[in-house]
């Protein structure tokens, strides 16, 4: 049985179809004091529950704990938790004395209600070690080639570019899945939570279609800066693609204002730019 979190209903449905498994219909509610409620009336008699949840907020984490507890209470033998997008993953170390390692704190909490975790493109693969149960990390970046392959006008001399060297593997994966093009990366400096600057590489971009790839678009600062640099250097169409289209604050507008041609993400977070599902990638580990 596939059990959707309230923010992962499309992905859960795609996964149920891909695995030919049943899809639970949870009851989601909120009490007058703001507390959340998530129940799984269909869970009775299921052998395995695969809970599919993105956790971009505190409420989403509580909802996940409730779904885990509900299926256990109903007598399910095995609980698998697919963290489509793991919130707090970027707080993966104590940056200042006294800071919490928030990614570890939430990982420990999630571990209490599950036999196994599947994590889609976490900020760092080492985050898997924070869980107290077996955790598989899956890389869904190759799925981002799908909307690019479907473009009416194919990419012209494509350059797949990551905004920093940390995301160059994603650029390479998307390029390989697309089937052609060059790969390069910028040097990024982060000045604050919403301000970054990028230093261009030597790659020739004039007249070329450029696909900027990253694991996540959060505030959009990284992508907007990269788009601006590429426009100054006369790139042709500029696409921004990411696994997790968080799109916080005015990120979407920021990208439009910067002059992006299209924004594509996956359904690890359900947004209007979620152009492709990661379900085919998840099938391999479920
Ligand atoms: C950073 O290491 C990540 O890969 C992303 O580049 C970053 O989190 C994006 O954040 P924002 O959209 O706020 O610039």
C-alpha cells in the first residue's frame, strides 16, 4: 500500500501506478488550536506501507510522524518512508557553537516510526547516516532530461551548467540522460540566505542554449544570479532545472524577472513547474 503525505499526493499516485500497488486515501484535518491530524483508515490488513512524504515544513514532519504511527497502530508489518524532499537537510552541521544539527534531529525522529527510509537527492548523501534505520539515497536527476527532450525546438549546442562545483554531478547526469552537450560549472559565493554571487567559467555560451542544473531552487538567488551572468554573455535560451522546486518567497518571479526561458522541476515538491515524476526512479528501490 502506498500512503501519501498531503504534499505528495501526485507522486504517491504515480508510484502506486508504477508498482501496481494500492493507494491509501488518508484523512487530513486540523484542530481548532492548529494541531494537525492525519489518519489512514485503509491501513488495516496491509502488509507493507510505503509512506511518501515531502517535509518542507514543521507541520509536514508532524503529519509524517502521524502517518507512520497510524499504519503501525493498524498492524502493518513493514513501514517504508520515502522522503521525497527532506526539509532541514541543509542544516547538516553546527555552523556556530551551540547550533543544533537539525537534519540529524529530524532524521532521528523520522527513524522512530519506520523500518527503512528512502531519500531523494538530499543536500549531501552523508545525511543518510543521521537515520537510525537503513536509508537508501536515490538520484532522480536523470528525470530532468524528460521535459528537455520534449521541447518543441530542440536545444541548440547545449551547455549543462551547475552554479557551483558541488552540483556538477547533477549537470553531468542530466547531460548524459539528454544524450549530448557540454558540462561546466560556476564558482558560487553565498553572502546570506538570499544573496549569492557567481563567477563565470571560461565556457563559451554566446548563442548557445544553457541548462542550469541544481538539486534545489529555494529562494531562487542562485539561479537568478546565474541567469543574469549568462544573459550578459549572450547565451541563447536559458533553462533552470532542479530536482526539488521549493520556490520559496518570490523565487518564481525572481527567475522570470532574470529572463529564464523555462523552469522545470520534479514532483518531489508539487509545484506548477513539476514537469516530471521521480516515480520511475523510486521503483528501483521499492
Ligand atoms: C546549495 O548548495 C544548493 O545546491 C542550492 O544551490 C541552494 O540551496 C539554492 O538556494 P537558493 O535558491 O536560495 O539560492
